[in-house]
C-alpha cells in the first residue's frame, strides 16, 4: 500500500513538473531583448563563427549555438523554435535530476521532496521558455553529476577513463559552467581514491583540449569584455553580503528564511562528508570553484549564471533529512526543513492557482500587432532600446519599413535619456507614433524623461501602456 502511494505521488510530481514547463513554453511570450540579440548571432554567423566572441554583448557555448542554428535553419523563424532546445533540456533535466536524487538519497521520500522542489522552481520553469543556454547548463550539470556518481568507482581501465574524458570535453562544449563542474569532479576523484595513472590518462584529453578552449575563447572573451565585467560587477564582490541575498532571492524565488537554507546546507555537507566523501567533494568543490572563479573575475557568482548550482543546493539542503534519527537535533532539522520547504512550495502553489505567476519580460508583440493593424501614415519613432525588437519582429510581421525614425544609440548609457530628449527636440512639428520598450534599469529613467517632455511639449493623442512596452501617438507642437 505504501509503495503504491509513493508511486502515485511520484507520478503526480513528475506530471506537475512537466506540465508547468509545457504550459510556460506554449504561452509563447514575446522575445525579450537578450533573446533577440542572441538570435541575431544565429542569423549572422555560421558554425565556425561561433568559435569567436558573440556580438551585442552576448555569450553562449559553441555547442548550444550550433544546435540552435541547425534547428532554426530546418524549422524557421519563430520564438517556439528558438526556445525548443532550452525547453527540451528543461524537461530532460527533471528526469536526470530524479535519477541523480535516487543515487544520492537512501530515503525515497527525500528523493520525492527534492524532485518536488526542483519541479516547482520558478526560475527553472522560467528559463525553460527562454532562448538562452541556462536550462542546458542545468541539464548537463545534473546529467554529468548523475553519470559521475554512478560510475566513478567502476572505472578500472584506460578505455573507460578515456571515455569519461571524452564525455567531459563534450560537456565543456555545451555549457560554460562545466569548466567548474568538470574540475570539481576530477579533484574529488583524485582525492578519494587510488589508481592515479588511470586518472591522469583520463584527465589529459579533457583538460588539455578544454584548457586550450578556455584560454582561446572563454577566458579571452570574459577578460576583454569590459561591458560584461561592469554589468556583472556585483557577482565578483564576494565579500559583500548583498550578493548572497541577491542570489538567494533569485534561486529560491518563492522562499524566505535564507538563514534556514544556510543551516540545512551546512548540515547537508557535514552528512555527505560522513557518508560519501566523493559526493561531498564533488558538490562542495562545485560551489567552491564557482566562487573562486568569481574571485578571479572569470565567472560571475550571480543570478542566472549560477542557476546550475540550484540542483546542488536542493540536494545538499535536503540531505540532512536522509540522516534523521530519534533525537533532538534531528527533530530541529526536521522542523527547519518543514518550514523552509513548506513555505516555498505553498507559496509557489498559491501563486500558480491564483494566476500570479508570470514568465513575461517584454510584452512587445501586442503593440507591434497594433502597428500592423493601424498601418499608420504617421512617422514611427523607434526608441533605441526597441530597435532590436522591431528588427526581429519585422521578419515575421508586416511592420512598416518606411517613415521610420531610429532612436540614437547613446555612447554613454548613464546619460541615455539625454539622447532620447535630443531626438525629440529635433523632430519637426507634426504627428508621430513613438514605440518604447523597457529593458534594463537605464530604460526606466529614459521613459520617465520622455513622458515628462511629451506632456510638456507635445499633445498625447493615444497611449497604449503595457508592462514593458509603450506605443504613444503624439502631436509635437
């Protein structure tokens, strides 16, 4: 009877995790700016072109870009096609995470809880419908850890060790975080066993080719991109508590009580060390090397770039429940875990039931559809932050190609609103449509400045205002 109940619960959790991802994917939200800019690299480059740093301050692994290029070339231009690889990766990650949890946990209900937390993670669901590589990062990290935990003590000959080296290198081609996970695996493997000759033979192909790849491409790209280092500067400030709050709020979107997560994680690592030192060193070093990479400004320790660590944190924080005994400390751990995970799961469930969950970043399609329907004779001013959206959707919508006025791209984004106002001041007297799209924090002040100027020097005829896009018809006096 208990076995049947567990199977039913497991099926329900699987079904919920898959349903949430399918539902988010089929909503088919508008592309947001980063997706469009990454898609632009797909249009502009061939396979060899992805060996070099991408344009428009974008960054993605060569394997991900080549697969996306092949798929979109075969299917066509559509948000759903671009997002298909991240979507499938997210679905597969649920399966792989379950397999990984089964290997790590002895108690099957800990496996069930970990799958529930993973399946109901807002950020994992959100990035399942985003044309970025972060869902692929999670899938590959989880799959690699599962394979590592299953076979690390079974590799007895050179053939098997070389196979692991090849798989490791392949993973590096599809996921930047594997430059962290793979060294964590090798370090843990060396620390916890014998057979060093086999391990050296195993590691050489992967580490040599991966090292060349890192120096030639990834390290060069990160180190020479002043924009990205400035953009992710908080992710390099490990000694400021703010970054840990930012990451907790991002990774555990529906949760509270960050101190409880710390307590559970510390206990989890302690029990992992006592029970299985290979598991401990692999997971611990994955987190440690991520922070070390941030310290040397190779990889930011911030938000979506560390989404691949979320499965590790889930497993480690639930692991104390796999070691409960009939004593007071175990009772305290059980209470802390119940409050922490119970709050997060209930919070997500409540928001989903009442329709408070949104996966929308920029809702440009409805306003662009209005432009298509109106076929305006008036000139259309396109704010510089909306240029990429207008350019992408011009390929799949019958948008006007004449009477367009392109906003000036600011040389200094800190003064971007001045460029916008200067554009307005040089518009001749007459009727215009103005298309604005809100993206990063700089756009907020731009749009506020634009509205102040328009209310003072123009007559607003129509104003369609959505979450992050705005279409205004004005008469400039």
